[in-house]
């Protein structure tokens, strides 16, 4: 069922919808991973890492909404269901249980790195098909790379 007519050709829409859907699941999973670690972090750096993780949650949630609504605006139904996120996220599974602060930082470096790699691929893939969506991916990548920098700076 098509409710919203897309301004894009079918070929361009296929490229862009795959990129938006991939970004959606990565960002939803990033928000879940950051919350999981936010709740489970322990150690001397608890407070700073605990608070920093909620900044990532806020960024991931805001951007997941942006990419989902961009898909809707193009006439593509966004799929943010848990089963879909679990099946297609680019972030590896996080172990259950308490997480030492240094390991929490490492988990976020890895998770952000994985999402950034895929987001940069989306920037490259969507430039011709839809520069408007590409612009979203560029902005999202910039925000994620800022947080990636800060967690890496805590890893030394
Ligand atoms: Fe909290």
C-alpha cells in the first residue's frame, strides 16, 4: 500500500530507502546499547560515563526519529520493530550483566565505530539518488563522530 507519493524514481528510492532503513535500525540499537551500558556501568568513573551514555541515547533517539520520518516523507514505511532491529543492526550484541567503566567505554567506541562505518557508506551511496537524505546522513555522521572521539579520548 502506497499512501505517500515519492518524489524519487523507483531506482533512486530503492537505494535511499535501504539506506534510511539501515540507519534506523542502527540508531535504535545504538540507543538501546547505550541505555543498557548506562544502567550496568560500575567503577570509579561511573558517574561521568553514566551521564555521557545518556547523551548518546538522546542523539541516537533524535536521529532515529529523523531518518524514520524521512522514509515516511518519501513514501517508504519505516520498520523500527524490535525483531527487525535484532535481525539487521550493525552493532554486535552486548554481554549481559555489570560492565566495568573501561569496558563500557570500549563498548561505545566499538558500537559507534560500527554505526559510523555504515553511515559513511550511506553518505556515499545516496549523493546522486537523493542529496536531501544524504544531508541527513552527513549530519548524523558528524554527531556520531563527535561522541566517538570523546569515548576514544577516554580509552587511553
Ligand atoms: Fe538514567
